[in-house]
């Protein structure tokens, strides 16, 4: 049955040794927090698939619509997202984190990615042409591709003719690569041989479509289901003693907004996150600025700081540092 694949980041190449002492060149791929961010069903979408995301992206560099999509899935914003078709019945819960032992050593897989860009290349490098003669009248054009067409009839160069041009930076799939090793703790998959792409490229890994399939693969895959981010946000802040639960650190809340929030009994970030839609509407009416909470992302900023992130503006970062310093001084006294 068709399983989901994995989305991994290429770290580079190295070598490992087998039981006989032979060295094996491998490509090291890191899962980078590969999680399920959405699922497609036949009833709703007409087909079955899983959308995976990997690599944590900065929230400020993600569009608002994408942030809402990731928040709905209960995962952090991702740098790269890919959809994998699966068979019906092999669904994985949204928010689940995929593990490296989803693949088994010795298994054959297909790796797809964007090849290394070479820029503009000549015909000898791009198409392995032999070039022209070194003597016998040939001068300053030894590496040229020679004739490209016919005479007056048809009087043109046919499309698809192998000539000099842009080389690389195209999507390619290498089939039937062997999984050499997996490290579930560190989230690493080691593939025997080379895979498309440069260091830092995103590689899509799937069960091989050709050849004999292994019968003991984990179904529907290896994964862990984390606690939803909404519950995590309500728990103790991730930053521990360095966390400053002050509403003034939200970028965009001025003296009038802080005064209105205080009048409503909202003085901390955790209280701001817990506000309902009706409370936010009433607050905006008091301030006299409709839609300012969503426009300036007050709640999103509060969630980021509760999760351990620094305030967005430099002024608020400096203020947070001063507040931490004052709190530490007070504890010493």
C-alpha cells in the first residue's frame, strides 16, 4: 500500500562502514522537524494525501494566511511544504512528527530534488560533446558544438537541439537508492550514494516505485503525536525564568491601548491570549481603532513570547532585558 514519504534537508556526504569493514559513501539527510500539516480525503478533496512541512520558519516571514494554516494544524511555521499521495487507510494525524525509522535499512527509495545549478555551460560540459579538432584549421573554437542545422531547407535550427545553455537547477528523481542507516533520535536518514541537490536542499523521499517491495515496513509509518500547541500555550512558558509576562512588550500597544487593556483587566500576555472575539471587539471600540488587534497581530505576538521568542521590535527587546535584570536584582535582595 502507498505510504507517505518524508521531507528532509540535505546536510552533505560522508562515509560509513559495513560489518565487513567496507566503506560506503552516503548522503546524510535531516528531517528538521518534519510534521503533518494537513490531510486530503476522498470525500472532501477527491483524493487521499498528506501535506508535510519541515524546517522552522520565522513567523514574521510567513504570510498571515499561512500562519493561520499552521496554527490550525498545531505546528510551528515551516520553511518547506510538500504533498505526498497515500493509499486510503494510511492516514496520519495532523500535527504528528515523522520519524527517521519510517524507512528501514536496506530498503529501496526514490529521492527527488532540484539539482545543483551550474549557470550557463558549453555543449561539452552540458551534453558531453567531444568538441572540435585541436589542429587542421581549427582555431579559438575547440570547445564549440559545431554545426547546428541544415542549409536553406529547412533553414532553421530545430527545437530541442543540444546546444550551450543553462545547466542544472532542474527537478530530478533518482530511483532505487538504498537506505544505509537511520538514526531516529537525531532524525537522520543516510542514503547510499548521491542524491540530487546541493547542501541545504530539500529532498523528497518515497518508497521505491520499481523493484521488489519490502514486506515489513511500518504502516502507515513511524511518527509521534505531540501535544497541541494550544494546550502548550496554556501551560508554563517555554522560556522559564527569562519569560516576562508584560502586555507592554507587544509591538503596537501604545499608552491608550495599555490603559484600555488595564481597564478591562488585561495586564499580561497570557490574559491577552485568552481573550475571546467579543472581548477583542469591545476593546477595539474602547480604543477607537477597529481591527487593530488582528492587523498588528497582538495575540500572535503574545503567543510567540509565551513560546519563548523575543519581542519583535528592538525597543521592546531592550525593555524586556531591563525588566529581566530588575527582576533578577529584586530576587537577589
